[in-house]
C-alpha cells in the first residue's frame, strides 16, 4: 500500500480578463482566491486586465519571470 503524499501548497496567480470588472466587483476572482487559499495554497499575485492578448501576455510573462 502506498503512503499518502505530503501536501505541498502552491503559489498561484489569479488573472481576471475583463473590460468591465474592477477590484470592487470581480466576484469570480474573489471566489478563486478564497478557494485556493481555503485549500491551503498561497496567492502570489492577482490582476485584472482588459481583453487584450498583448496585455495578458505581458502580465503572464512577468509572472513567469518572477517565479
């Protein structure tokens, strides 16, 4: 029988893509942050960017470089 693996919390980012949301009304982002922290993971970064592939790419690239 295999022993249970030790839980290893992850450091995660939450990205909301929207032209209309802001920090005050980003309920899906709030839910994701609550779910990941409730599961024992850490929030590394959170952002809201407009629906623009270049803005998304720049932010995700920065997150990767910071890792």
